[in-house]
């Protein structure tokens, strides 16, 4: 089943940049969603935040230099 999705022209142009020759919007979007699922973005963000919290005492504020 096909559904029409309204997007701004700017969004469409950005989406095209992620596509390969002959690839449909559906294929582009599915590939990007699969990639994001593989990356597991939430866990990456959480791990990076925890690391920053652990290291924040090691940094010197520019005001103190």
C-alpha cells in the first residue's frame, strides 16, 4: 500500500542527498531507519553522557586560566 507523505521541499532535497541513483524515497528512509537502529543511538548518547560526567572534573574552566 502506498501513502502520500507531505514534506517540505528543503526536507525532500536533503533526503535526496542520502539516496543512491534509482533509489526510491521509501528505500532511502528504510535504509536510514535500519542504520539508526543498528547504531542504537540512545545507548550511544547515554554512554557518552556518562563518560562526560566522569571526566568533567578533569577539565579546567576557561575562567580559571
